[in-house]
C-alpha cells in the first residue's frame, strides 16, 4: 500500500525507509474528528468544526470514510495513500536542501503530514494554495 522512492546505497537502507513510512501510516488508522480547516487565502482563515460531528475513518485497505460534508470533502469514501517523498526545501541560510516528507494523498489531493504538540495532526495543502485539515484522534 505504501511506496517510497529513495536513493539508498543498500537494500537494507531502502527497507528502513519503507518501514518508517508504514509506521507513520499506522498512526493514522482509525477515527479522527475534524476540528478545523485552515484556508490561508480567505478573510476567515479558520473554519471551526469542533462542535460538529465530522469524522475521517482511515481503514487498512486504503479507504477513508468521511462522515459529513466539509469545505474540502463531501461525505463519502475516498482512496488514500501515505508515502515518504523527497521534497526541496530551504534551510535557515536560504540554501535549497532535500527533505523527506510524509505525504497523505486523499482523492488525488496531496497533503503534507505534520504532528502538532497539542495532539492534533495537520494535513497541509496550504503550501500549494490549498487548505489544511486539522484532525484530532477519537479514542
């Protein structure tokens, strides 16, 4: 289900990269409550969904079930993948560097994955003029 394109010197290194992506993916399995959608190009940048019952259920078979409509997804089922990708970034000195980023692709929309210190995860599409999903695990 996961694919990683990496440049490695041995097969063992490649296996470690794929395993790392699988470990991250497993963190997403299960139910997540939509808390906010961040829209950077809007005057009302944050849409608060915390009082609503909108859940994303990530299943092991590569399907995510969205329980109710929101700004990004209508209620329904979508295919998803999680991959470890190399992306160009800029270091503190303004120099280009390559970094590995976990990417969640839901219905052909690619989101960068970020764990926040407040327990939410942020699926980021705003770096490419999209919107961000902020999800909280349902226990």
